C-alpha cells in the first residue's frame, strides 16, 4: 500500500490543497512558503502515521502550531524567580543597557576589534579592556578568554604543561557539570600535586612539595562550598613568599571575582582580584558573568611577563572572545569607574542589594494577581519570607533575605503532581516564569522581578479561558 492509498483511506487532503486553504494561505503570506510547506507535510505525515481520521480544522490547527513552533526563537527571555540571582542555567548576569548598546554599536557593521586605528595595523583585542582591568585590579597586564574555565585551562597549559601544579586537597573543586579541577588539570597537560588534607593544609605541606620542583602553585577559591570547623590554610602572602623563593608563579582562581569590596553595600566579603594581587599572587583568574555582572568571559590578570606568555599560547586563539563579548565587557568595566552609582547601574549588584522591603512590596502587590490567575486550581496563594542565594558558586553560605509568592496545594495529599503541573503552566507563558519547588510549595522569589508590570500584564492577558 502506498502513502497515496493510505491518504485516500483516511481521506487526507493533498499538500497543495491544504496550502490553498485561506487560513494556511495567510500563514504563507506571513512567514513565507517553505516553513508552511514543511509544517503541512509534517502535519499530514503525523496524521498518516497515527492512522486516525483527520478533519480539516484539526489539520489547520496543527499546521498553525507547527509554524509557530518553527518561527519562534529557541532561546527566549524568562522571569528568573528561582531565588538564585546568578543562575547559570538562566544565563547568569543580566547586562546593563550600556553593554547592550555597545554590542549593537560594534556588531551592526565592522569594528576595530583587532585593528589599531593609530598605526593602521593589526591590533590586539585585549586592548579594549586591558587598561580598565589594570586600573580595577592593580594588575600589570590582563587578557580575556571565553570563560573562567578556559582562563584556568589556558593559564595551566601555558605555565605548567608536563609539569606539576601544587594544589591543596581541600581546594580540588567541582563547579558543576563536567568542570572538575583534577580533570581540567589533566586536559591542560599538567600533573596535579596534591598537598595537605581536606580540612587542613599548612605552609609546611607546600614547602615540602617544592622539593619535587613544581612549575607553579595554584590556590582555588572554594566558591561553591565552605569547609568550616577544624580548618587551616596558609595565608596567601605566605604562599606567595614561598613560591617567590622557589622562583615559580603563584596563581589564584577567584571564581566570582568581584571588582569592588561588597561589604560597602552590606554584602558579605568576597576576595577581590586587587586584594589577591596585592597579597602577592602573580596571576588571578575570574569570571566576567558572576559578581562582576558582565558577559560570559574569563579574565586572567597579573604579571606582565606571564600574561605575555599566556597570550602567545596557540590555545589562546581557540578560546578568544568575540567582539560582542569585548564590547559588553568594556561597557560594564566603564561603569566601575564610578563606584557610587554601581549598585544602580550594574543589574547584578542592583538585584543583590535590593532592599528587602521593596521585594516584599512586590510580593504583596502580586499576590492577588497570581491568586486570580490560579483561581481554578486547588491551591492557596500567599507570600512568605525566603532566602535568596547569589548563585554560580559565589558566597555559598550567605543568604539574602527576600520574599516569595507561595503556591501551596489546598489539600494535603497529591500536592507534588499539582505543583509540578502549575510550574509547567507558568513555564508555558509567553515569557516563561521559572520558580522553585521547596517544602511542599512552589515559590516565586521576586527579588529578580524588576519588571513587575510585564509580569502582571502577562498574567492578566493569559487567563485560562
Ligand atoms: C565559576 C568558577 C569557575 C568557572 O568559571 P566559568 O566562568 O563558569 O567558566 C572556575 N573556578 C571557580 C572557583 C569558579 O567559581
């Protein structure tokens, strides 16, 4: 039996006929012939495979759905109401308008990303951000790559290929996904020389490791957990002195890499690149899209001779940033020139320092709106105090007082499936809303909800019929 016979049996219309139907012809006008043709073929094939009889309106509805799915971008904005400000799966730092404008400015046409306008010769793409990084970290030189994992990999490969790198056992971290320090080290071609124990490592442990003539020492800021209690680690300046005596570089992977003293804004202290370099580190590495609040990038800053070697590594070419990233990073770094306005202008810092009372008021105002939207569900909607976290491994233990809309099942039993279904309903909104399920409730932490009106309007416009 051929497809044609099957179509006759189920009375499926021919592709050309479907394309001629007014509703489908309108889709062709709006989106072009090819996407609609693909949708019609897909839809008819679906009906054919199912063996079910098809009626014309169902075919049209199916085609419409397929066309909408095909023309809708895969990556869309979402409301991050998870309570994790720097959420890696949700893109980490939101960018300030200055950064967005800079990206548009330099990518609409050509730019001088790697072109020296003075000499008319090839330039260096780091030049656009290096002076800002020097100023903000006190480093002699700096270079930028795709992310901090790449920064670490490039630094290790440049300075310690086929040689030993001394690291404390308590700092052999896994950041998430496939990022484990021992693996990165192996892929960078380095031999890991572990010293100390999980909770305690002494200067003497590092001193003994020097006998095996390592290429460098690395300290990793254990940013996503904290070892507490009976612990010990030598001060960075002591390690710096030891490595200097042995003539090897000492590097610190800071992870979050905030460029300002966060205590100034009432946040817990997080070590800065400036402090690490002033404390004797030869190099530091940190992310661009964590506490710095910029685009995804990895920054290596420190001694000019070491940065120069890193730049000459052919692997640098495979890890370099594009002009969009460099433009956005430059724009964000420029905002740091005025620390007084930082908390308003860098969204990450603005969200982290948002006053608890302002967050609470958002929850209070939105509670009836959400309750109305969920009126047909067996749930109660109220608001509660919660603790947001910074995320992306920054300041793991410290929590920020925040407020959330809370959706709880009205009945005691069977609530899990209900909350999962409501979470899915929220994710299907035009701007998907992402919350978190905890303690038998679906929580929407509104710390990161700045466009309250858009959220409100979306619920009003998408009531269940
Ligand atoms: C986050 C982090 C990394 C990885 O940085 P990415 O920018 O995500 O590649 C490396 N080291 C530490 C200590 C981190 O916290």
